[in-house]
C-alpha cells in the first residue's frame, strides 16, 4: 500500500538542499526524502529503546558552597590566556 504525503511550507534552504542532494546522489527527490524519513524513524525508535541512566545522579548537586568555591578557585588559572602561546 502506498501513501502520499504533502509537505507544506518548506523553507527554501531545505528545498534547495533536497534538490541538490538528490541530484548529487542521482536519485529522485521523493526517494531521498523517503530515505531521510526512514532513517529518522529508525533513529527515533532506537533512542526511545534506550533506558535512562541514573548512575551519576548521586553525584549531582552534592557539593557544598564551600567546595564549589574551592574548586572554582583551583581551576581559575585555566581561564587565563597566555598571550605568548598565541604569537
């Protein structure tokens, strides 16, 4: 069974990319769009099958204000740009 879908209000940049990419691949625009849709569906299915990981949750937000300040002070030197290295 074949289903037709109409895409309305596509921006010109996307339409241009589709035309050019279809020509580059030597396929019709419809073939390219169908392949992109299939690929997108496959990616969505795969990502929805992945479970959420919570293995680092116990570490999030566990620093006290004092610990956070100490850490930021310890890495402050990394914010400085050594001008001699850029010459």
